[in-house]
């Protein structure tokens, strides 16, 4: 949707210097007395106000004049409306300024309390502005001497002092300085954290899923075992899968109601994505090894909003998302609901070998016949926001379900025709956020999730790639020579508690505590029917506690920022292990580790940043790694945690706008040194996770971008080189010491170009054309020394293109966009890890409407 334009004007009066008459000048022969030097407070953390929905609907604008009381730390302790605007503007402005942070006023260099006048202006976007113009905000500071009626600096005990003259400094007019307000995205990019921020406004119009969007970012690889709904493999600096943690609004992905697959989260419900390289902030309460990704869905909560998107594409693919929210400005009551539905048979064509009448294998191109995917879910959320006693108090309930047919195992060697999996989950979370006096903050979320997974393999036929039953099996079960009918139930209770304290502008402390409890139960009905003992009936549970303490120090007038942290990892797993003698024995395990890290940012110039980050990281085994997932992964109750030394060094530049356009770029070098690396090891179609090797990953990523004057053309490109090698000198893979890890490309590159034209058919529309290309260098499916010459198993190099044409306009208050998106434009052969073939050319149409 199109956001209103907010102009923010700050009026700071009487805090620069005392009148020149009192500043040590002789007066009628009196001795020279130096007056105190006064320094104005400086706004360092701005919080954008929510534009009142009814006022926006009625096209109303306003200016709210407030008197702010600041303490000696620069926190806003009280507000008073001096000039009311009504229509909800007063409440919106007060809620925002109570969360401002200032560099405090100073008398002779010593911080003191103060009171200032502050004008908050609400301005709507002009009607002729294109609907897709990004929201802009300008902040103006006016510093001048004035009477003590406008501002009253003083000590905490109320000591008096001489009042400054009403004259301006040197009898001049008030000084006006225009500065750009720093958005949350800019703040994160300029922080010491090793983070990439991906904004979703334009992406939401494209027919791309989150996996495709993430894959365009340097350092990231996303590969899938097939089409929509298939298992996705995410890699960041070489680390994959569970070594990277995913979050939605601070809640682990698997506990947020969208299922465990990140790529299946609906794009149109995500407002931005944050990718943390190797070093994960303590606030996540996470035990990630190689980094983290967070999806933000609750960035802006104000007004009445509604959105819908529908996508129809090749292979009979349908994707639908709906969302709506309302905030009552007067009471702070907030409600939101969202829903999604996905469906596709995934019947894209693949190159396979099929026996002819004489039993000889003949190459054919055939559609996949047993790969359908369906998913749906929704959530409702209600509570209060923007009140003095709670910035947010929200209760969310959710439910989702997925069903996925399995066409084959990890490779495309054998097709299946009757193997199915499904899952369903439901739960609730409660979130509380509050900014207290004296620089204290609380951000806490907790909840409960129930998940049920089923896996069925009871077919009696062996199929070929035409979908024909070519042989009756001697007993049910296609994957192995026995039937499988598993049901796995998981109960999870969790909490994430973050406490912050800022004793001053330059210092901040943050404490994170994240306990999680998981209980597992299940049964294999096919085993019971055969009278065998079922290992799933054993008691299984995990308690994990990850805690972290951060200290942030800002110095050199903001040029230097350093975040040092300490983490503590605790895990207690309790399980019954079925021995070969058909007897259960306890397989309990207690794990405790410490971790440390530091992130440093130094602003070399106004346009050049240098960052360095280090973490001695630990990743605790996940429930699916210990207990299996009930589908294709079995149990390993003896897994040890992974540990790694992670190091990043980065240089980033963002040049100001010039006649030739705007330039940006960054380069990052990384190193990862891993002990007890966890890998899935296959046997008879199933996998178990094992601690197999020590490894190290070295690499570099780089990105460059340019936006033309007028923003009608944007060009971006990035590349990643990573060298991930086995360093084990003992164990099952010692003979492969020094070799690259298999099934991992070492060179990735992306390029994109976006053209946009405003006012094509009306003053409020836009036409854009986006092109994306991705290169994946060839890589070995197995260890590089296995096989000779052409016999080595490789995945060939791939160059894939996509093109999206979008027209966006505004119809009354509704922003509408139509997109035609072509994936794999050249219909090139596309392969994923282990050589699984991806879809060829695919065309999709998508419509998005936002109120």
C-alpha cells in the first residue's frame, strides 16, 4: 500500500549558549564572569508515529506541539500537548515521542535534565505522487537562544541559573539545519551487527517465493528437491539446513505456525528480511552455528489495513494470501488476521530413463506424476499497542496444515507412486513489549505449539516414470521392503525474554533468556500390525536453555560501535533407546557450553563503514536430528553439538546522490572452523544425522549497485566464492582430508536490473520491468577424488534468468498491481543438490491489492 508522507519538525529552543552579554564580557566595569555553556539535546533515536486512519481517510493534516521533559540520560519522561490537533493526532504523536532517545542537554559538559518544545507534523502524500513512491521523511532541527518559558535546563535538584537572552546568537535569525531521519533499515545496516536487510515492497509483487528472493543475496544459496513445497536447502557461507536458524518476529520458524520450511512462508505476509552472517545477536536466544534469518511481519501496526494476493502459474500452481488489521487509536485496541493457501501438482517435465519393451533403458522427458503439494493456514491476533503501560501486548493463535506426495528419495533414481507425508500444527503466542523509565526495556514472547506429522508408505506396486505399476511388490512398502505408517506428535513450550538497559546514550546492556521444552511421542502402526516393538513409543524430551548478555558501547561521536557478548548453552535430552535385543534403555544426554563474541563497526568516513565480527558458536542438536522427523530421517540419540569459530571482516560504502546517480557496494571475507560437523548419512532410502568431520570454510562475498538519477533504473550484482573443505584426520572421512565437501557449489553469482516508469497512464501509476539472473558453478555430488574423468558425479554449471513485468496504480484508496513473471526464461536445464531436476520455464500471473 502507499504510506502517507510524514514531515517531522523539531524545535529545540534556548539550549545552545548563553547570551553574549553574559559570556564573560565587561559590564559597567564589573569583573568578567563566565556564564555556563549550554548544549542542546540531540535526537538520536526517532520513532515514527502512526498516521491516524480516519484522518488519513479524510485527507487531514496537522501539527502537534508538545513540551517534552527529558532526564539527564536523554530519555523522555513526560509529555504535554501545548497545541492540540485532535482527530487522533495528539495520541499518535505522544505515543511516538515517549519512545524517542536524545543525547541529553549539557551544562558545562555535564548532562542535565531539560524541557524542550517539539513540533510533530503530519503531512499526507500529494495526490499526484505515484502510488509506488517510497515513503520519505524529513526532520528539521532549529537551534536558537530563547526565553526560559520555552526550555528550562536545570540540575536534578532544581537549582536555578541565569536565563539566556531572547536574542539569537550574534543577534541573528534562528539557525535551521535539515537532516535525514534514519529508518530502522538504515539503523541496522549501519550497526555493528553482521546483517543484510532485504526490503520486500517490490518483491511482494513478483511471483517468487522466499527461497528465490533469499537466493539473490550474496553468500546465500537455496536449493530444493523439486518444485513448490519440496524440502529446501538453505546455505549461508557454506553452512546449511539446521545450522542456520530461522525466525518470524523473534519466534523460531518451526514454532510460528507456517511449518518448518522457510521457502513456503508466503512472501506477501513478510515486510522485510534480515540475514545475519555467522554472528547471531544474543536477543534471538539462538544456538545457530552459521547465522540466522529473520522474517518481519509486524513492522507497522497502525490504522486499518487489508491486503490480498493471488497467483496462478504453470503446473496448475495456485497461491493465495489474505490479511487485514485494525488499530483503534483512542483505546489502543489492535486486531489482525491472516491466511494463506498453496496448491500445485508439481507435474513439470523431467528427463528420465524408462525401460522399453525389451527392458532397455530409454531416455524420455515425462511429467512428474506423484508430487502434489497443498498447504493452508491462518492466524488471528488481538491485544493492545501504543499505550503507556504496554507498547505491545498481543495474543496470537494459529493453525496450519500441509500435505506432500513424495515422487522419489534424495536422488531421482527410483520413482514412488504411493508414498505420502503430511503435517498439521496449532498453537498460540503471547507478546509483551514495554519501554520503562530510566532506559529500561522489556520484550518477551512465549507460547505453545502442537505438531503432528504422518508418513505413509504402504503401496504394493513398483512404478516407472510413466506412472504405471510395473511390478507387484512381495510385501507393502516402496522405499524399503516393509510397510511404514508413522504418526509423530510433538509438544513444544518456549519463551524468549529480552531485557535492556541504557544508562546513557553511549552504553547499553541487553540480557536474553530463551528456554524451550520439546516432548515427542508416536507410533508406527505397520510395525504394530507385524507384532514388532515400535521404537517410537519410547519417552523422548528435550529441554534447552540459551542465555546471552550483550554490552554495547558507542564512542567517538557515534563513529565507533562495539557489541561484546557472552552466551551460555544448556541442553538435557531424555530418551529411551531400543537395543537390537528389543529392550529399551535410557539414552540421556546433558550438554553445557559457553560462547563469546564481539561485533565492531567503525565509520571511516560519512560514506565508508568497516565491520569485524567474531563468535565462538555452538549449535545444539535439534529434535528432528535426535529423534528423526518421522518421514525420511531416523533417530540418533548420541549426537554431539557442533562448535565453530566464526569470523567476518567487511567494508561497505554508500555514496551520496550525485549527478551520475547513487552508488553502493560492500565486500565481506569470512572464515568458519567447525568441530563435530553434523551431516545426514543415507542408507536404504533413509537418513540419520551423524557427527562425521571437522571442516573449515573460507570465502569472500561482494556486491555492487547503482541507481540512476530519478530512480528509473537500478542495477545490482553480487558474487560469492566459498571453499568448504574436510579437515578430519580421523574418523570415517579421514581418507578425504583436504577435499571439498561434496554437493556444495563454490561459486555463486547474481545480477538484476529494474526499470521503472512513473505516470504511464495516470498521475498515480507505475510500470516496472525486473530482470534477475543467477549463475551456479558446477560441483561434485560426491567426494572429488571418487571416480575418474567422466565417471565422476557432477552437477553442471547453470545460468538461469527470470523476468517480471509489473503495472501498479491506485484506485481510490486501494493500491493494485498486476505482474507477469517468467521463471527460467531460457528453459535451461536446472538441477539442485544431488542432481534433482528443477522445473523448466514457468509463467505466473499475480495480482496484489492493498488498502
